[in-house]
């Protein structure tokens, strides 16, 4: 049950002194009901005793100092692995985020920044500079300083407030859009400095590139999937320096590996196209990789789906009325190509 109120509206003077007179002997509790403007209400009561006897005129009972406090807040800045990050710079704004109250609040080696002398109210902390190598988090940290405190208050804990690095994913595919495993890439900065290597596409053809600081990057294929041409086209992409909320993975365009192709034109001795001639494609080791390719009405014989290497066309059946040509027609499928290969 609440204790009866003996005196109320006792106010401290210009010197901060509270005087209470005409007290009968007994035990009393002094409680603050309204704090000075801008300070936290101290809810810790002050107990004192007025003795029943005194020799001569009783001395004034001095109750000591009764402190009002400002609020404080402590923000902890970490990375995704909960490791502290020094060097993040914040500014403190009001509840609406419009008025800047404090600037250049910088996290220390423990990732902490302490903000003191705060009056009761709601505040917003905005990151204005991220730790080196990290993306700046645009989402404000919101916290409230309550109006009351029982004695000296502990700082309000804000966070952890996380900074991230960027992530990009490349999809490696064949000409039909199927994922290709085993393509290997190297990552460079825009000045040509090698940053990461041995980035290999998985079973779904995806290449995951993590721990990226804000900036522009160049991705180069250094080894193609087995049987495919190395694609020399460079992939340039940029990791932006800010994000809000969840960091999105940067999805790069699909990157295609191709198989090679070659063709010949079958003609008579006057240069007229001949249809109906049949050819095989044979490797330099004598393996027949494609059989029964027929020349069309334009005399064209097209061989496709060829891995890099040395081959030759061998005529196996001449057009009707003609003698089979036994000459081998050699050609190479290069191991690399920029973009889609030519026949």
C-alpha cells in the first residue's frame, strides 16, 4: 500500500537546496516527483529519521546530495561475424531524424561509441561513414531515454549495429542455359590488381564472390569447364557503398561457355554447290566424333558442339555421280573466344 503523503510540492531553490521544516519526530521518506527540466527523474527515495530528543536547539539534519542524471547510450558496431568494428562514424538526431544534435561519434577498437548527457526522449543514430572496407548502413538505430531512473542509470544498449560486405553471384551456363560446373575465375580491382582467385562454379553453375568492399571489380574466366571454349569476355560490376536493411546479393548476368563449330562448302570443279556429300569429323588421334554430316543445297557442311582441339573433315560418300575426295580437310577449334564464337 502507498504511504500517506505528509508534505508535497517541496521544490529545490536556486542553489539546489530542498528545505523541510516543522517535522515531528519519526521516520520519513523523501521522493522526487518531478525532475529539473532535461534531467531524469530519480526514483530512489531518501530515508531519514527525526529523533525524539535533542540537547538545546536541534541541528538541521543534512541529508546529503541527491543527484539527478542525464541519460546515456552505448552502441556496439560489429560485422556479420559479430567482430567489433572501429572507425564507424555516427551523428545523433532527434526523433524525427531532422535535427542533428551530435556529430563525429566514432566507434573505438571495441566497436563501441558512448553518447552521454541525453535528456529523456527518443533519438536516431545515423551512420555517416562506414568502417574501412564495409558498406554504410543507411538504416538508423533508434533508442529511447526513459524519464525515470533508480539512482545512476546504466547506458541504454543500442545494437549490435551490423556492417556488411558485398556479395555477388555469377551464373555460368552453356548455350541452352544449363548450369556449367568447374569454370574457374579470378577477381581483379579496376586497376588490374588480383584480389581473389580459384573462384569455381558449383553444380548449378553458380560462382559465389564474397567479402567485397564498395567499388568496381573485373571478373575474368581463367579456366573453362571441360570440353568448352574459354570465354575471354571480362565481366565488370560495382558494389555500391550503402544499403538499407538486408544487403541484397548482386546477381550478375549469365555468362556463357560455348562449344566450337566449323563448316566447309562442297562444290564441283566449277565452284557449283553440291548437296548430298557425306562427311565425318575426326580428331587428330583418329577418333570419329561426328558422323554422316550431309552437305545441304548450298553445299554447306556444318559441324558443331566441338571441344577445343585439332580435327579434320573426311568425305565418306560423294554426291551422286561424283568421285569421293579422299583429301583430309584439317581445322582447329581454338581454346578461347571472346563472346559467342564464329564458325
